[in-house]
C-alpha cells in the first residue's frame, strides 16, 4: 500500500474522530419581553431569506422596569409559525387604523452575542455602539394587550422558561403604567443596518 493511500486513510480516520467528538455549548436566555419590528429579511447578497424580530426584554423591579433590546433571528418551525401569526396580527391592526397591539411573550433566546455598529445620526453620530443579537428558539406564551392568547404545552421535564401567567397581572399593569411599553427599539439601542397550537384570538 502506497504512502499516499495510507495518508488518505489516516486523514479520513482523523476527520471521522473529529466529527464524532465535536461538542457544542448552548447559551439559553429565558424571560418576558415585548415583540417589535417583526420582518422578513432578504439578504442583498442572494442569501436565504429569514425572519427576524426585536424583543424588548423586561428586567429589574416590577415598579421600575428596564428594557434590554435583543435583535433575534427566528429559528425553528414552531417559533417561526407563531412569529408569522404575530406579524399578521400587527398588520391587520394597522390596516384597520388601530394601534399596534402590545405583544408580550415568554421566550427562550439562544446564543446571544454583541455586535458593534456606528451611529449614523443624532448626538452620537459617528460613534460606536453595541447591539445584542441572538436566535429566538421558542415562544412559551403570548399575551395580546394583556390577554393570554397562547400557552405552549407543558414539557415532561421542568421548563426553566418564565410563563406569562406566572407574573401577576397587577405587576405587569403597574410596570406598563410606570414605563412606556416600547414599540420600537430606542435610538441608542438600534443598529445602523436592518437586518403547534392555534391561537384562537388571532
């Protein structure tokens, strides 16, 4: 057997071993947040279109809520189906001349990471900012204008996600009174570039 053949066999063995031993570390963030800017993104370079949205994540005390914005690429058929329904709900409200509904979701976002951008206008024009990105993996619950319209089936194992109904309604309402519910990301949080169950109420 020639040396070239032996080398080819060795490379194949090493490749297989590498593929078999590759492990991935997942980072999952769960919580509650308002969904904004639902859109289908069609890359200019001819890449595969995908759906995206911005989640205004609630954090802090219920009487002094703060928001952290995460730009999410929607991953998974179930999450995508729900996001498309949310988009339809928003579009129908706008078409009828109504205010956009406040859509509060329980979520799982994976693999968050920071991405820098340059402000193109305003007082910070020319300065560098940081945007948080991630993948929207799962929607566990949805409230539309304070009314629960979707609750995912419970898993057999303990689910670390935060269902909307686990938060007392009075706390959410108080938070909304104390803070304007964001319908779009604040200018300081916005990047320069744009990137199953039926819900009977939809």
